[in-house]
C-alpha cells in the first residue's frame, strides 16, 4: 500500500517500538494530525474473544464525556405520543412506514443512528437487510430499542456511541477530534476502555485486551500499553 508523503512524515513522529500510556498517546496523536480538516481520533481495540460465539459477544454503548465532536443525526421510528417525544428531544427525523418507504425507494441514509420503540421493530425489520450492514439496526443492548425515546435521543446527542466487534474481533470507534484538548481525549478514551473492560464476557479466557491502538483519520497508529487497563 503506497503511503502519501505527509503520512510518511507524520509516521516518523511515532515510535513503533514503544507502547504508550494514555496520557502520552493523547499528546502524540495531537502531533500526528496534519490534515486540512479536523481529523477524527479513532480507537481500534482487538479482543481475545471469539465473536462468533454467542457467549463471547462484546457489544454495548457508552456516553463519551465530551462527545465525538461530530453532530449526530438521529432517526426515530415511533408512533403516537412517542413521535412528539422524539421531536421534543431533538431527533432529526421521526415517523413510521413512510420512512421505510423513503429508505427503500430513495436509498435515503441522511442519518447516523436509528432509534425505535419496541412496537415499531416489525416495521423496521422490513429494512433490516440494508440497515444491518451499515451498523444502523436498532438494538436493545445499545439502548436504541426503547420506549424511553427522550432519554435515547438525548444520550445520543450528548455523545453516546455504540461499540461492537467486527469479524476480526476488533472494536473500531471514534473517541473525539484532533482539535480536542489532551484532557478531553484522555477522558473519552478512559470512559470507552472502562465500558469495554466491564463488558468482558464470563466465557472469555486468556488475555482479554490483545491490542489497543489509536489514530487520526489520516495518521499512523499509536500503540498503547494494555497493562495500564
């Protein structure tokens, strides 16, 4: 894979042989952000579990104290009074069957998170095939299938993110922006790690945290010392 000249220059700032503390990594990652836009800081956490086994799944949600730095667009599937609740809470889009039709006919995906009341999951299920691969399918574990629409929308707007394993048993999630102060990056990252450690399945054996890496959108990975968690 050919790397850009800018990437190669920023890569020199990171010692690949060193496993950094959270504080050190937060300082280093600020130095590697050299793009002309405000790069997202992402965490990549490889776990010693087998996500194909139901009792070793790791999935949940956590509110980052300082949010992700991104404006999150929320779509709510609901009816009756819950529609009004969604609107009052600040949801960007809300409705029922008509939204399913819009997604199906227009390939419309101008939203980042989907919330649904339990009685609407039959409707949402019609587009499960398109929502699922995009990571948009509402899920009770993530708090996105709920009757408490107000809390769900407010939490998401406040910085709640969902984490889940990919096929390689790695969790990829945003933890802020390069413009964030080091303290904000540290706070967000620690909140995420605390949640993932608490979510350790009872069936998981051996080393749980295999590797922890953070990087900016365009920058090199910074390896963290897993023993500090």
